């Protein structure tokens, strides 16, 4: 009987630890900092292994003015992938790109004009 009680307690503790770990991973965020000199209208990022940028991460009525930052959730837990490609697009359609960036929870990715790659 004692073994059954201990087993049940062990399983309960294990499941609570797994749930806590999963919620922490799902809540991973990054901060995008715009120091390009221009207002950004689109923010895209995806794991390095993906062949597409994915959706615009800004809300439909949101822009990222020069000097502003935005904190966004990561689409995948960091144990699945931790390297991402990032792309910002301004009103003229100019892109600012950073590739193969190692991301940790609450990372800040700072974009400057030196990240400009054109249209």
C-alpha cells in the first residue's frame, strides 16, 4: 500500500513539473528593437529551418517607430528550435534582416540601418 501511495505521489510531482516546464516554454518571448531610422510596418521571423517567413507578427493596426520596441511570443518552444531568422519591413518595402540568430527567452534583437538589405 505504501508503494502505491509513493508511486501516485511521484507521478503527481512528475506531471506538475512537466506542466510547469511546458508553460514556461510556451511563454517564451523576444523583444524587437527598431533603431533603423524608419518606421517598421511588418515584423517577420521563423526558425532557421523554415523556408518561409511566416505571418506578420505585429497587430494589424500596429507599427514600430524608430526607437520603439515590441515584445512578441515565440511560435515554437525553445527546446524545439533556438535559432531564428528575422525580417523587418518599412513603408517603402525596404527590408532589414538578421539570420541564424541564437535566441533565448526574453532576448532583445536590435535592428539598425546596417541590417538593411533592400527590397
